[in-house]
């Protein structure tokens, strides 16, 4: 590369964040210029620093990484975003790619894969971890076979709620795991049913499986 790639990293797990920053220090063409612990903090840093690339976890407090990515690409279209996640959920991949992000990598990927994704993003290339590439292909095949599913656009939070419901969690258990109120879970469930046109948990579970949200 002709210039050093300026990167902002966002993750609410400090150990992971510091470990990643430590690895990047050995790369002569990549420089960490800022670290954020939440989506709101990430937006503030991007506004202040206007980096070349943002590497962001999609599950963060205050504002999730997908919402932050949407705002960043709208306000700073030249900033390239690479999402990180522990989850292989197809819906998350869909949502982050809709923001015009340049990558979605699993957190268990090797560092070389992440460094490659950063350099590729600067070239305008999109990188996905191999398991995610496979799921994207299967998701596309699924929409061809189930046209009804293609038009459904769940938010990141709705996808999380649907995943937990499909895995057999009660409304209270979903609320506890996501640190939200029971009333909020019920609202999300109602919105999910309206969007998918499904009226019971069995249908929602089948839909969640087809979308790759769960393997139940």
C-alpha cells in the first residue's frame, strides 16, 4: 500500500480489543488511531478522526454495530467498515452487507485474515469468513426457493429475539439474556410476526432455521 491505513476498532470486550490492537502494531501499513467500547463512542471517534477503516463488533452497548455502520456509511461514505461477530447468523450478514460494509469476519478468524480484509477493503473488495460465504450462498438459494422470505428485513435486535425464541427460550428468558424488558421482547415478537406473516412459534422456528439464525 502507498500509505498507512488508519483504523478505528470498536468492541466492548476490553481484553479482545487490546489483544487486537497489540497484533496490529506489527503491521507496518496499518495503524490503530482510535478505540471505542460502544456504538455511540464509535460514531464520535469516526467524526473526530475520519479513519480509512472501521473494525467493529456488531454486538455493543448503547448502539449495536449494524446501526453504527448504517450511520457511518451515510455520513462518511469513504470510511470502509469491517464487521466482527461470534455469530454466524445469516440475518446479521445480510444486515451488515446492506450498510455497504466491506467485510464480515468471525472473531475466531486468524489475524492474517483480518489484516487481509483491511487491505482488501481499501481496494474496494468485500471479504467474508469462509463459513459466512457458505451461509450467504445457502441464504440466496433459500430465498429462491422461498420468495416470501426474501422481502423480510428484520433488524439486528429482532434477529436476536427470533433466534432465542426459536431456541425455546421463554419471553422472560429472552428479556434476561438481552438485558431488555419483557414488554420490549413482546413488542419485537409482534413486529417479527407482522413482517414474516407467521402467526405461531413453530412457523417462526422454521423460518429462523431457513435464515440460518439457529440450527435447532
